[in-house]
């Protein structure tokens, strides 16, 4: 009997508690609606909702479990209501909660939402304990944040777009502490190793993008040691509270995924979204371009008033090696190379002849070279040479010299990532007006500051011309891709030079102004001396076009050229080449396309940087008797 | 007598460390955390495409949505594995800093050992002088170096007192 009363009482209490919960939740939902919270900036950034072009909302998060309401992806109101009600849900059994992310209590899945509604509605929602989240946060202990930008790496123009990550720092983390902080990285989770699928899926959103938090030392190793990419670090002015909010949100979104699009919803884009959660008054998104280049997001961050408080440079292994080598004289350079590559007694005898401080720097440089050349390969003989060097180094109580990198320019200091141009010119027959544009990014003729030296990547760049034929513009050129990587020869870091391009190109030969589709490319060699880079390429040139016999032409040849950085603001590029058609047209002497002589080509471009935005360019071109010259004003943005 | 005991202890610990690591190895097929075995893609043609997904190194191990492994929990290294994870991942740079008696990696290592700032300079020169015994061969593993260093440093009274996690 007593037991029955007791049970009834318990049931009554539970029922009352449930009713109270429902009442409290109803009340909060009403207040939230009254105050218009569902469309407040803070709520919209928490759910990554963006206004759609034809009204309504859509979240960029693709994981269904990021939403508590079935239609939460498209409805911030429904999601807010479901969230408020969810926060009142009864406690979840810890064993169940430990099983999966979604099994946790809504308060534990959405700590940033929870804190925000609690504060905003001054609501006393019974708080649940969230051991998984608490443990994760304890591991990170974030107090401030730094934006990290990975610059291009050698010989890989595709990497020129850069990569950004965020580092969560601890106050007074001290010497070496940066390495121990955590980096927040957003990257695609590739499910294929096939290069083609990899690329296509990476470009089109076929992979899921996920957040990870890695010790920064792993990212430094990846970028700095293995990929030889310099890192730029930009500490932000985020307060402790802002970092807290951002990290709480990272937990919410980190368990889900966002479809990864290389061109827009990529690493950089999602990091900006995170920063907006931390400080909702920031308006970093959207980036008003069809694609999001990490360098543009860096500019957005640098341009936001009072967001960045400093700038630091972390040289890659390659940059470090070359900087240290510059401190050596010629004999010491030879000695360091000998120690790294041979390591015989003779080399050590020469080393012993130097003063201790010089010995230290020669050994440090030799270890640089040994590691740079070795990469990840721990070949036994190399390990032995390295050990002998380190044992010698151990006997010298001189700390490694502090290196300086005065020539390093941050990646936001260069020209904008897109460009438009307008100008006029004339060829042998007529004058013309020209407009041009470039989707992204950078070429060899223009200003080089802020970009990897001697490296070109252009996507979707083209020119239109209006001639005396009438007001209808004709397509002169449309490059889908144009890539060049000149790697001036360095005995310590030899790299191949190469170039590739494909796109539409109008040929002006004889009386033919023929539009062709071309694919060209080839390997090359380059050397650098002072302000000059001299290069040569072997060229293969394949073209489809109506003017050719069989509508196809294959040609092979060679080019020789030079780039001359005359002053910081003007620059020459000059190139000549010979291209012999071996398939698809008659041999040059008999070719209808060859009334004007052998298949020689020469071009030169003079470039004058008026400012970081504007450039004046004077191109001159001679191709098999066709001559043209122009004057263009370029604007970068 | 004391010395031989010390050496015996080092040997036993190093051995224990190796065995323990062996028992822990399944998730990675390697000693300790296995972070040292995360291999980066070689530079080359694949790298051109790798840029389209922006570096996938460690993404799975450190995904926030990833579960718990022996060393990492939801993307964060477990507190009791921080030293191992660091030494495994940075053995080459740490070795170099020890031989030179200074550098960022040695400083980070000292931080992980809980050493107060005041003893760090002493720790650096200690690291330099003990380099040959911490790295007795060119095959020294991360576990051997870590425990070798900790045992030798903890015999020094100053470090024993001022490095909380030695």
C-alpha cells in the first residue's frame, strides 16, 4: 500500500516536472519569438544560415544531425524552437551518451547555442553535465586565437592559392608553446586515392569537409618540413569570451560535416564562418567573388578593423636552409655540402680548423641540407652522417644563430587575386580595342610581391578584341588553365621547371585569324642571377582548329626567355621560340600558313606597377610575320 | 653500485616502454601513439591534386568527430600521452635541438616536462651534454629517447624539483 502511494507520488512528481519543463520551454519559445531571436545575427551565424537569393534561408552545414528540427537546414525559426525544447529534455544516461555524438543531450551537442540562449533569454534551464565536451575543452584550454596562412610551396603552382588554419593559443604559452597549441583545420575527407577522382571530387563537393584539431607541431611539420611552405601567423584580438564561444561552436560543427568545395566552401571560407561566430559583429562573409581564394580571406581578416594584432613569419625548412647558407662564405658552403653528402674525415679535419662559432653554423647548415635532401627518407648511411654531425655539434656550446628574413613579404601584400584590364593596340593591319580579365591568380609578367617567385597560375583568364571588323568583340584568348613553374637552378635544391596550359587561342598567321583550342606544355631549365631569371623550355603544342589539315596540328619546339626585375615597380619579360609543325599542316616551306617565313615567335612585355592595384602593361608580339603591340591598364581586386 | 642500479633502471624502463608500446600498437601498428608513423605524401604529381582538398594529413586521427584511440580523444591528445606524442612526432627536430643545446622544439619539450622558466637554460645545456646518452645510436626510438632523458634529468636535483612532469 505504502509502496503504491510512494510510486504514485513519484509519478506525480515526474508528471509535474515534465509539465513544468513543457511550460518553461513554451514560455522561452514565446519570448524568443517575441524578441525575434531566430533571425538575429548571433543565431544565424550559429546555424550557418545564409539568405537565399529568392527569399528564405539555407544552412551551409550538410550533416543532418547538426539540426534538431527536421527542416532546420532551411528554417532557423523551427530550429530555434526545437533547440529550446531540446535543452529541457530529461538527462541522458551517461553510457548512452558515450556511444555516439548524436546520443548526447542537446545541451552537450550544442554548447554554444546553449550558452547563447541562456544568456540572451536570461533563462534558468536545468544544466546537464557534459563530460565529453568538458574533457575536450580541457585538452584545448584555448584563450586566444591566431590565423595561420600557409604560403605556396616550391614547384607547385596549385598551392599558390594557399591554405588557412586557426591556432588556439594559451596565454603565456612561452617559448616553444606555439608548437604545443592546437590548430583547427578544415579539410576534405578524401575517400579515393585516384588522382582524377580526387581532383574532381575535391573541386565539386564530392568529399565531406570535416574539422579537425591537431597539435600545431604536426601542421608545422607538414607544411614547414615536408612541403617546404612558409607559414604566416596573425594573432587575433579575440577576447577570452570570443574564443570560448568560437570553440564551443567548433564542437557543434566539428561533429558534422560540410560538403567540401575547393573553389568556394573550402578551408578558408569555413574558418571565416567560425570567426563570425566568435565575434558576430564581424562581417567577413560572403566573399564577393565566385570563388574563395585563401589569400582573399586573409585580406578580409586583415582588413577587418582591429582584428589582427601582429604578424609573424615561420620559415619553412627550405627557406631556413637558404637563409643560413647566406651567412657562409664560399669555402664554408662547400664544406657544409661535403659534411652533409660525404661526411669523411677530411671534411671534419677542415671543420676543426674553423672557430667554434663558425663550426656551429657550418654544422647547422649541413644538417639543414641533409634533412632537406633526405625528406622523410631515413636511409641508414644518411642517418649515420647526420649523427656524426650532431655529435660534433654537441661539443660546441653556441646556440643556433637567430636568422632574419627581411625579404619575406606577407601574402596579403601583393596584388589582388582577380584582375580586369582594358587598353588598345594595333597590328600590321588595323587598330583594336582590348579588354581582358583573369579569374585568378598571378602571372610572370606582373608585380611579384607577395607571391611565390617565378611561379604562375592563371585560371579562366581571357581577352576580347574589337577591331575594324565591327563592334562585335572577338575572342582573342581564353585560358582555362595556364601554369608555369620556373625553378632557378640551385645546387642544394634542384627542382624541375615546367609549364602547361590549355584553352582557346586565336592564331594570327598569314591572313588567317583562326580560333584554335590549344594544349601546350613542356619541361624547362632556369637560372637566376641578380635581377635576371633566364630560362628555356622544350615545347609541345597541340591545336584543334578549322584552319588545319585534319583540323588538328601538332608542333614541337623550344623557347628561350628572360625575366628582369629592373626596379621594385617595373619589370620586363622577353621570350622567343621556334615551333615546328610536324603533323597536321604541310612542312613550313609548303604551308599555306607559312607565306611569311619560318615558325619563329618573339614577344616582350613591359610591366609598370602604378600601385598595388594598378599596373600598366605594354605587350609586343611577333609571330611569323604578324606583329602587334598594345597598351593595357590592369586593375587587381 | 648506485650507478649500475641507475643504468639497470634505465634499461628496464626502456625495455618496459618498448614492450608496453608493443602491446598498445594495434591501432597504428607502431609504438606509442603512432604519430611518428603518419606519413606525408611525397612531393610529386599527386601533390598537385592534394591541394584541391587542402592537406588531409591527420584529418582522420584528429577529427573532432573521431572517437577515442589510445592516444587521441576527439582530436585532442590525451594528457598522459602529450609527451610521447610530441617526442614521436618531432624526434628529428628535438634531436637536433638537443645537440645544439637550444631551439624551439627543446623549449616545447621543457614545457611539456613542466619545467619552470628559471631552469630552462640549465635544462638546455644539460640536454646538450647528455645528447650522446639520450641518443645512443642512430636507431634510437622516440620512447627510448623520452624515457632515457627523463631518467637522466630526474637524477639531477634541480630538475627533479623544478620540472613537475619529469
